């Protein structure tokens, strides 16, 4: 388990993370989403032990992560822009990582190599961004770590490679209780693979929960009544409201039954619940926090 308590991190005068707390249980697939600059990559680097927190603490199985070789050997971090030695091949990088990851599996390496279309003897520097990403993923999957951190994991991968990555991660979770933390702007991808989502904004986790919980945290409804709409919605926890003619669309934290009770005396001519996708929930949550706007 990774325990993050009251963590803060600043770079010069810019406060990136501010009193952030989060618990990540073993076997979880956690998706981190948030606007640019919300601190997703910084949080992953702190968890990986690359950066040191200015305040608070991060532990893995009750042991500090930063400057702890044993803890770091259980974590593999795939950065958005991975680092490779000058002139290195995949084979060279494999031999390097075998030194630091005691559970590095040659069998897992060969299996991943057969799935991703990468030559282990080609110079990595000459590869495209997508191919470089595949090189890092091969090394990550073969490392045998308990925790896999992926920063913009699907960036640069074609649709088939993205599908393969999801399948491999699912297999690894089933076979050895791998814990995965994925930072991504692609909420559709996260919805497919993650069981828990954390929304970051202004250096903190503003919302977290299972995918199912988040999908039921907001409700979007269209309705039409002959009444003063403001009197009705003033009794609700509204995240978003829009009107087109006599039809009002709201996104609320209340249950559908609560709204039905309020509207029942007015005999609504139209009443329709509209399913929300995870991406829409994120947009509405960010809008509620004052980040950007959303127009129907």
C-alpha cells in the first residue's frame, strides 16, 4: 500500500502540490486526471522516489520511499519523456535495469518483446516517440515490480498497441496483484482499465472514488415545467445548468428521486435522465471548481 499524507511540493515560487493526501491500496488500478499543471506528473515522481516532498510523507508498506533502495526496487516509473543512455539499444537498457530490479524476468521480457514491434538491437535514439514508449513498457513489464507508474501511458501508441497494453496490465494484475497508477488526459482510456479515479486540481485531489461511484455521483436531467425554475433548483446541489426554450438541463449531485419529488407538483411535460460519461463528469467537476467552461 502507498500512503501519501499532507504532501506539498513547490518548484521555486510555484506551488505544485499542496497538503495532498491519498491512499493507494495494493492491486488497485488508479487513474490520475486533471488539467495541465495540476500536479499529476509531480505526484508520480514523488511516489517513484525521484523527487523529495517539501512537506508531509510518502510511504510504501510503511517504509519511506525517497532515498530507499528497497522501496524503489518495487516501483517502475514510465515517464512521459523516458530517458535512455546515448547510443543505447533495448538490449543495453535491459542489462542496465537487471542490475536494479532483482525480480526482472527474462521470460516476461521475451513475452513483451513478442507483443510490441521493437527490435532489441536497434538504437533507441533513432526510434519514433511511440516506439520509444514501447521500449520503456517492455522494460517496465519485465521488471517484476509490485508498482507500475505510467505518465501519459497511451501517448504515441497506435490503437492496437493501446489495446495490447490494457490486456497485458489486466493479465499482470490477475497473476501477481500488480498495482498500477496511470496519469492520462484520455479519460476514455482510463475508464476502460481503471477501477479507481482521482481528479486533481490546484495541487490537490478534489475527487476520488471507484469508476462506478463517480458515474453515480452526478446526474444529468432534462425537464420542462410551467414554474419558476430558480425556486426549484435552489433546493438542489447544482453543478451545471442550461436552458433552451422551455427545456432546462441540469447536472446535480442529488438523486433522481429527490428531483422527481420537487417536480411532481408541476407535472413536467418532459423528464429525461441523460447518462454521463466519465469525461463529462470530469469536465463538470472542473467547471464547478472554476476551471474553464462547458457548453451543451
